[in-house]
C-alpha cells in the first residue's frame, strides 16, 4: 500500500468554504511529507449505482467509466481526505455518486477478493451554511462518509466541521484554516505511523 493520500473534493466550488479548508489540509499533509492527489468528482464522468448487484456476481461494475480508475486509487491509498459542504442535509450529489458506486468495493470485501489488511486513517472536512445549534448539523454527512469507510477500509480519525458559513464565510485568514492545516499534518503522521 502506498503512502499517498487521496483527497475527494466533494464541493462543486473549488475555492468556496469547503475548498479553502481542503486546500489548507492538503498543504498540511504535504508539509508533513505525504504525497496527495486531489480528485474533483464534479469533473468526472461517473454514472450512479443501479443497485443491480452485478458487482456481486462478476466482481466488477457494469459501468466502465471514470470510477474504474478510482477503485484502483482507493485500494492503494494510504489515507483519505473527504470534503463536502452539507447540501440538503448530507454530502453533495457528486460525492454521494462516488460513494454509492463503492458498492463494488464492498462486494469484493464480502467475497474476500479485496481487503487492504488495515483501516486507513481518514479526515472529514465539511461546511454548512446553517448554524449547528442542535449539534447534529453534520451527523448525516458523517454517517455517509463512515459508510464509504467500510467499503474502502478507512476510519475517520479527525474532522474539521464548520457551520454558519452563510453568515461567517471561510476566508484565507479564518482560524479554521489553521485547524484544517493541522488536521492534514496529523493525518500524514497517522498514515506514516501505520
């Protein structure tokens, strides 16, 4: 397994609130010695999962699209950064499409044809335009990302969750930028020490 971090940029806005936090986390990870590849789901050609269970029967997805390369990258990753704003209570459709297509990875695990041998560390970065007054604003998104982790042998070890960005947007000098940077450094340390 490589010591490369795969970063999924779930936001369609590359330099919005979530994008700025992701940039900072990636910088922290790279400064810590990691190689990081950023993947922009919004730029990929990926069809949604059909729930057809072909992946269970033939160990492959019926679609031969950009997801095929992602399967290989996910299998060889040393760690993950997953980022997404909260859209309608969960991760973006672009990110969710990728996660849904990881049913093929899940099926490979069930038939013991793929297993990384260890849980890789993961950092989840999320923003929400609304305040987090009840403390549950990010729960649905976290659950979706944890489910991705079951398929990809990844466990969320750190989070950067920033609410109320409609009122207080993330800027390059926001204190949360440093928080994301430090989280990226910690992720590299965890990956290099596993």
